[in-house]
C-alpha cells in the first residue's frame, strides 16, 4: 500500500468514526439535557452581548444549539442538538449538521443561536423539512462592535445568527451549508 493511499485510508477511518461519535451524541439527545444546555447558552449569550435582551424580546423565534461539535482531518463534519423557543417556551427540538471539506484539523465545540426576526422567516423555517442555513437569502451572521453590542447593520435581517464559545464570539466562521431538521429526543 502506498503512503498516500494509506494516509487517505486512515483519514477516512478517522472521519468515519468521528462522524459516528458526533452523530451518536445527537441521536441519543435527551430533552432535559438539551433544555439545560439551552438555559445555560442563553445566559452566556446575555452576559456576552450588551443589547441581547431587546433582540430576544423582538425575535419571533429563537433556535438555540448549546453544543455544536465539529471534527475533521481534511474532511469533516459538525452536528448538534438544540431547541426552538417561541415566546420563551420550547416548542420543538432540532439537529444541525454539515459536512466540510478543506484545510482543517481537530475538534471544536461552540454555541449557535439563530433568531427569526419576522413572522415570515419563522414560518418558512417551520414549514421546511430540512432548512438550510444560507438558503435563506436574508440571513446574516452577526458581529459585535467595540463595546460588545450587536452591529445594527446585520441585526436588521429577517434571520440573524450568532456563534460563540467560552472566549466570546468566534470570527471567520460560517454557518452556511448547515442543514437543520426536527428531532424527537427522549
């Protein structure tokens, strides 16, 4: 077996096992674990973003993913389980998943929040079976200004997204291409 073929084979095995491990976590999701993660993620978000209460109050729906896990070696994937809240109450549970190809190595865990700011954008999401981030033309990944407040130019879109972790909002990330589908956890 040539060195290149062997390395490709090893990479595929690692990615396959990594995908199984990531997928097993979502498939075994429990409502109470997701609910607790949603509470903690919203608290972290409110502590991180200065004017988040206004956005949360004005959002027609908020989709919170407490732990999106991404792993890969050249080829990878990401997945996580979360909940959709309307008027502060959980109405359904969802999974986000995406495949990635490119220069990547390692593992990352992050929080994701999507806010549906209009009735129309929320209804489009609810009516879809596999909603794809980026398929919504008016989606924006939100950044913060120097004082920790939301950039108002991106906050005016029908769907806005936040990606953050233990050290604040992460930069140079994209959510596009991720598919979101309903799950029915125990």
